[in-house]
């Protein structure tokens, strides 16, 4: 049944029955359960780096954040001791480190030159150190 048919049936009722039906519908609407409160979450890795901002329940470690923090969705945030903290580039130190298992292949003699296959090389990774106040 579409809305036009319902409206015609409602108009066909006597006025007192129309009022009773509308009152019944209004009380049913007012008794409806409210939606659950919105929970803003940020999921993070064990090292505190952010995986994603979401309002969905997904597996993993998360903390609840404010709507403002969620709206900002800042990439320079980390989770530290259960709190969302923001780091700035001036509080970060980037260091190139030699790694034995993975990283960028660079020439053994000059880190500025990418290594070719079969050439002697070192594996380098970038590591970020944060100065937390």
C-alpha cells in the first residue's frame, strides 16, 4: 500500500477515528527507542601509531575520542598511555638505519644510490623518534 492509498483510507474515516488513529501513531513514534550514542574511535598499533579513525566496531586496540578529534583526523597523532597525543614535525627525529632483513636497497659504497640486483648493497630503513613532552 502506498502513501496515497493510506491517505484516502484515512480521509474516509470519521473525524473522531482519524484523531484516535493519529494519536495512536504519535504515541508509537514517541515510544521508539533512541539510536545508540555515537562513539568515535581511533584504532592503533601496539607502537601507538594510528591505523584508522572510525565509528564502527572492528577488531583491534582502540580508544574513544571526542567528536572534534574525530573530525580533525590528524595524521600526526599517536596513542600514548591510552590518550591521543599530537606530535609535530619539530618534535620528531628521522634517522636512517641499517637493517639486515628489510628496507631500501642502496649501494654498499654510497647510500644515495639505489642498488641494482646482484650488486653489493645495504638495507636501510627510516625510523622516527618522537620527543614527547
